[in-house]
């Protein structure tokens, strides 16, 4: 007898972005049609207690009777609560795929994730996110690492991943009893902490280079101030996650390592940025790299010495 088809949820966690979600849902439904022997649906987790996304989808006819779009309201605020609601909605499913509400899937995105999962048997699969600017930024901004995502050969093992493009084997997640940690509810980093816990206990995630999603970058995110703030915040989260997944003398040793690392990145990055002054595109690109590195060093130092100091998702 043929094996039962895989069951899969594509989850979108959202907060007060009803128009974006309404535009994303049809594209996700189109992705479901590319799957073979998979029973799939789209799950919208509306983290707005007022249910703005649910209301928008219902009014637009985006929630039909065929069960392919399932909308729930998670009133507990924060990233961790919303993602944990997605886990609970997928309690009986084989696979759970996360995509952000400000992203769009590329052609064959979902089928590529599932195919890589089937070919490797990995506990999860992640892929690239491409930045698409609403308006062309200056060379400094365009060259900043925050917008230049690294790509890798398909099958490359990964220690951690973000939930902006991630497939999870829910059988493994349930067996380990994993959830997203509420300590990261408003700081971000809940996805990195979660996936590091997963891979530490169950084996690596793998990369799928064909599973591409694009992220729209609005004009307000193309200033140097925003880029450097984001670089510092990402580094804060990077350091804080890695401090919390150790304890005792290992955490103390890591704190010393991060203090030295943050200081070196800050000082060397700042010095190289000063040496890269110039108005041509190449010099601007070089300076962006160095200033980004210096901001990251400051973020590592802040998290190591003081703990996370920013909460960009606070309500």
C-alpha cells in the first residue's frame, strides 16, 4: 500500500500587517499546488489581539471552506508566543514551514524545501533570503552585510537558522519537547536559540539554495543609521543566544572570549573605516563593511557585559 502523504503547515506569524498577509496568502496557496503527496495548508498566526489580519482575510474571502487557510489569533504578545502557537497548531502535522509576513516565496520555494528534506532526512531545512529594495539605496547601504545574505551549496549542514525561511521536522520537535523561549519575545533571537537547541540534540539542519524567498526593504530601512543599529542589534542577539546556551565555567569562558572579540571588532573595524574614506562606490562598499563590523563589535560587548539592551519588538 502507498505511504500516507506528508502533512505540512506553512505558518506566517504577523502583527498588524493585514494588507501584507492578504497579499502573501494567494502566493502561498499557489506554492501548495507544486507539492506531490503532501497534505498542506497555510496557517496565519495573528498576534494582534484585535484580530486585524483575520478580519482582513475573512472580509476578502481569503479564508475558504476547503481548509487550506487556517487563521488563529494569539493574544499573548511577542515573537515567542506567536511561534509557539504555530507549533501547537502543527501538533499533528509532519512538517512545519515558517516564512515572514514581509517576504514573498520564489518559484518552487516550498517544493525545494520539501524535496531537500526528503533527500536528506535532516531535522530541518533552511534557504536564502534576498533583499529587494523599494528604491535603490546608495552604495554604502547596498554593500552593508545586513542586506548581503550568504549562499551555500544545497546540503550544507547548518548549526542554526532564522524562521524567515525554515522547514522543521515536527516529529523531532515534539519528541524533544522544544518550544521558543519567552526570554526572546521582544528582543529577537528566539529562532536562533530554538534551532541551536534542536541541532545540539538531533543533528544538523541543511541548506537548500533553491528555496529562495525575497524580503522587501522599505525606504525607511535604507539609511546608514538604521543599518548600523540593525548590525549592533543582530550582534547583541548573536552573543546573548550563545551565552544563554551555556552555563557555569563555560559561560564565564565564553564571556571572556566575547569581550575580547567584541573589542577587537569595534577597534579594528573603526580604524579600517577611517582608512576607507572616499566617495567612489568601491570605497563606500569597503567602508560599509568595516563600519558594520565595528557596530557588531559594540553589540557583542553590550550583550556580554550588560545583557540585551534593545527590544525592537516591544509593544
